[in-house]
C-alpha cells in the first residue's frame, strides 16, 4: 500500500533537506523515509513494518524542531491528513537555527552565503535574503 504524508513547511523555505534528513533518522527503525521537496517534505510510509499514526508523526516533527532549535518559533498543525509546520516568529526561527548550529553543518557541494553587513553565514540563499531584511528595517 502506498502511503505518503505531506508535510508543508510554511515560512521555512530552504530547510526541506534538514527536515527530511532528521525525519528519516527517526523513521529508519520502522522502514519509513522522508524526501525533501520544494516547500514541503514527503514522508513515505509505504514500506513501514507497522502502522505509524499521525500523532506519532506530530511527535517526531516536534522533536525535529527541538533539535533544530526552532520549536519556540514554530507550530505544528494536523489538518485532516496533511501536516503543516508553520513559522510563527521568523526572528526566533533564525536565531534558533543559528544557536543550534543546524545551518553551520558543512554540506557537500553547497556554497555558503555570507551577509556583507555582519558576517552572518548560511548555506541557504533564501535565509540570507530573509536575514538581509533586518539590516534594512526603517529604510
Ligand atoms: Zn547581517
């Protein structure tokens, strides 16, 4: 039976791969895996050794958020058979990512983007674009 659960990431663009990697780490025991897509992560539960409930997925997502240091700034919503992870507080998310070091993990083949104003570094161009806005507030 094919069973794929879509997790939409709202306001968290650029973190799909980070989410997918960490979710797969947590699902590997039961035979599940997560794949990064654009703006979402697809959790493939087609070959799991047992039923994985939506509540269990919610719990896994929250533990990923905690590992990334962004549990405070995000909320996880279960909407019918769809899961949504939403950034409520972008500043808290960026600060959390920086503090947890999640974005400083070296990634093969990816270049780093550096802020010309303060030296902030991220492998995600999208996050740098978001970050740059803090320097232009009030202009
Ligand atoms: Zn900066």
